C-alpha cells in the first residue's frame, strides 16, 4: 500500500522554466529553447562589459556590431516573417506573433535588458513596413534587408516616433492641441520632403532604414503619417547618442 501511495503522491521536481516550457506548443517550445541558448552563449558573456563600455567609450564598441551579425545569422533579425521570406518556420505561425515576440523578449532580457532592446528595436521599425501592405516596399527594401541580415551584414530598421518636446508620450497628449509637430512632411515632385527631428530613437545610430512619423504640412498631429526613410538620403543626419539604458 505504501509504495502505491508514494507512486500516486510523488512527483519529480522540475525548475519552473522547464515546467512552463513543457506546456507550450511544440513549435514555441523549440523557439524558446533556441532563444535561451542564444542568450546564454551570445548575450550573457559580454553583457556587463558592454554595459560599462556604452557608458564610457567615446565610440561604438565593435562587440555590438559583432553581436548584431551573430543575431542576423541566427535568424533573430528576420523572425517577423515565415520562410522563405524570413527565418521563422511556417508552422510557428499557427500561434500569434505577439506570443512569439513575448517569448523572445523574455528570454533575451533575462540575459541583458539593454542588449535585448538593441536586437528587438529592429523589429519595431520593421513592423510598420510589413503592416503597410506595400508590395513595392517588400520587394525593394524588406526582403533584401532580411537577406543581408541572415548573411551577417545587418540592415537595421528604426522606429522614429518620439517628438523633441514630448517626453515619454510620443504625441505629447496633454498639450497636443498647442504643440507644433517636430517633423513635417511636404509634398514635392516625386515624393515627400521631411524636415525636422526626432529623439530617443533606439538603433537610430546604425539604422539603414527609419520609419519616421511626420505631420503633413499645414496640419497637426491628427495627420501623422509613417514614412519609410532611407538613411543614405541627402540631408539625413544623426546628431548624438543618448545613454538611455
């Protein structure tokens, strides 16, 4: 009787992460393990030294660029799209993209929050282009950029929304009726000219493409429109880096 009761009442202790992961669908279980392995091998070892260098070095540490190249080769800069366009197995898209990205954020941030943001802000900049449904942008910009990322030559996207005087509220909601837009788009022959500035743009110092939110000329924030900006365009300038994290 006692052995039977022990068998019925006993259990094998497991770490909480293993129990939680075991309950995930198979595709997400594999993805979570892949993320943890990458975080353990690529993010955790240089994390402390990089945090210090970002505060003290006068130039961008080369280790950051090496990390981006490794992330690109591992498919972590192209995982918003399924294969063959991106790096995500098609079956994983049986589950919501939000769920996938939540696992990604959690596992990378476990190793280092700043480095997680360094890798993940790219997806924030890429997402509006994907949601636009602009096939021309997919063919001319997105797919070549993702191929370059996977080849270890990252083309980073950035998300430029924060207004110079807005603080943490991108639209400065409290004073939006009185505040003037910091970036204005004017129609010109062949497209638009953007004039003004944005601040606190994660990845903006290295971005190849920037999704910038600008008000249309003569209108207020209600006209905010997302523009895909080629950072090699004449007149585009990066001013300085802020030590945010």
